[in-house]
């Protein structure tokens, strides 16, 4: 009986002692360090998360920058292509206009070539021309192409081509004159004409390859007479100058 109560008392003591130990708060040094370590681990984990988020944000920004740079490069390339296309278009248009002008000039030249060029003028304005003076044939009978000027005695070439020119003068009996054609002030022909008793007339012709704008005239180069040297008459003796385009 006594042994039975002794065991019961021991069991009750152990039960009460265990409950008391379990309810006692733990405030040991090791427990604090453990909690501090746990908190530091959580903070480190959060920092790692922040770092990861920051790296992701930086990657996104870098991707945005790369996309922007690529768009800038693409835009610059497109602008360069547009500028190249514009330059090519300008060059093409310039060549087209140049060719068009050339074609128009060729057409105008062909049209001008189909237009006859010919003139004939008679009767000298001065029958006593001094040396170095242009002989002016004042009475114009034909002037197709409007090249001859009856006031100056000069024929101005209207279009490029090969021309034939001729003149007829009748010196007074016993007197002489040296005359000929000039092209832009340079002698093309020189001929001495001397009047005989039969009232002869003398003719001279020349062919010249000329370009538009050149000037052709007849000039007295010499002679020993200062009196009337040219014998002409509206009724029976004409001094004459003529010219014509024979090939353009």
C-alpha cells in the first residue's frame, strides 16, 4: 500500500515539473543569435530579390535602349536611302531635261536645215569704194533666212553648213580694183579686176564651211584708182552679190 502511494507521488511530481518547464520562456543567448541569424537570412533573401528585380529592370531598360538605337539606325538608313533616291531622281530628271533640250536643238537644226538660206543683192551703194571699205550691195532681190543686211553689206550665217558665195563687178575702162571675200575679217578670196574697152564684168565664187554667227562680206583690198571705178547701170549692167546654203 505504501509503495503504491509512493509511485503515484513521483508521477505527479514529474507531470507538474514538466508543465512548469514547458511554460517557462526561453531567453537564452543562443536563442537570440538564432533569431538574429534568421532575420539576417530573410533580409539577405529580400536583398537578393531586390537585386534580381533591379537587374531585370536594367535589362529591360537596356533592351529599350537597344530597340531605340536600332530604330534610330533604321531611320537614318531610310533617310539615307530617301536622299539617295532623291539624288538619283534629280540626276535622272536633269539628264532627261538635257536630252530633251538636245533633242529640241536637233529638231530646230533639222527644221532650220529644211528652211532654204539664199540671198541676192545688186547695185553698189558706192561706186568709188576706198581701200579697206566693205562693198555694200544695196538692192536686195532675195533674202531667204534673213542673213544679208543691205545697210552693212554683211551676211551673218543663220545655221551651220556649207555655203557658196559669188560676186560680179564691172570696172570702168582703164581702171582697176582689188577685192575679195572676207570671213570674220579674214580674207577668203583676193582678185584683181581691170576694166577693158568692152565694158567687161568679172565674177568670183567661193565655197565656205561656216558656223552660225560667222560674218561674210566683200571688201576692197587695193587698186590704183581713187575716182569712179565701178561701172554699173540699172538698165544694162549690175554689180551683184549672192550666196546660198548648199548643205547643212
